[in-house]
C-alpha cells in the first residue's frame, strides 16, 4: 500500500512539471543583413528549375530557387557572420509577382549558434519592404512566433549583389536558465478533490544548455494526520 501511494504521488508531481516548464515568453528583436549573390562565380542563389549557366528568372511562374546567403551583424559584407539564410523560394503567382519563401535562419554565432528560426511566407517581389511570418524555431527559439521585414539597401547589377536589411521580432521561450517556484497539492487518490496528504514546495531550474534537463530542489511537506 505504501508503494502504491508513493507512485501516485510521483505521478502527480511529474504531471504538473510538464505544464509549467515553459515559463513566460521572451521577446527578441534583431536587425541583420543578408548578402545575396544571384549570379557570378560566388552565387548564393541557384535556379533549380532553370537551364544551367543562365541568370535566374524570378518572375517565371513555377521557377524554384535554392539559397544559402551569409547573414551579418553590420551592413558590410566583411562584418562578422551571425547566420546563414538557407532554404528555397518558388515564384507562386501566375503573373510572377509573388514568391513563396520556405527558409531557415541557421545561426552560427556564439549567442544563438545551433538555433534556427523558420520562415514560411509570401513575399511580394516589387514591394520596397516585405513582411514575412516566422512560424517556428529551435533551441533558443523554441515555439517561436513572429514576423520579419526584408528591405533592399543596395543592389549592384554588375555583381548581381544585393544587401537586404532583415528585421526580426519574435516571441519565444528560452531553453536554459529559467527558474520556477512551485507549491503543488499532493493527494492520496488521483482525483484533485481527494484528501490532501502533502504539498510539494520548492524550486526547479532548467539546468541543461539545450533545455533537456531540469534540476529539482523540493520538499514534500506533509499535512495529513499520519
Ligand atoms: C569569389 O570568392 C572568392 C573567395 O572568397 C574571392 O576570392 C573572389 O574575389 C570572389 N569573386 C567575386 C567575383 O566576387
Ligand atoms: C529595421 O530596423 C532599423 C533599425 O534597427 C530601422 O532603421 C529600420 O527602419 C527598420 N526597418 C523596417 C522596415 O522596419
């Protein structure tokens, strides 16, 4: 009977953790710069569907492109790299005006290295500023939701080289260094209305850099007669 009681107790404690682990969301803003080479020997965009060796035609319905643009902290191409913009986009409007973008921002810097943000959006090609949706993320950007803007700062037609300002606003949950306090009722039976035996009072801290483990410091404070 004592063993059964203990297992119920553990079950109730574990159950409340999984609900509280996320904490409150963090809002992050960034201004970064894409360096996009649509032609030349160092091209960072390739037309998957086009004939080899020709410049990409962004206005042809159904044209598909794969990209791997360096993304830097400052506007200059030689400024330190923060991420890569890796993914694909497809001209998705019959009249060639819109592209559908499916892209990961793959961070390479110390602060966010290994984390990603995921973009899925329609991009209106001729708009000066286009806004895209951020639909997810990983590691430091778990459960990311937000939006980003793209604005072309300069275009060198001889080098096929564009510098694009990329502003990110995202809500997400940090995967490390979060701390939570708890005071959970612990009951004899599985029902919440069953008689209270103790309180689970203490704190827990997310203790793995990747957010996979929590460190628990807790007292089971008995309140029953026994
Ligand atoms: C291509 O990249 C190489 C290596 O980074 C560089 O030396 C060369 O100048 C680049 N060429 C052009 C046309 O940008
Ligand atoms: C992006 O952010 C920069 C400064 O961080 C600002 O000057 C610029 O106006 C913003 N662009 C858009 C389209 O909001």
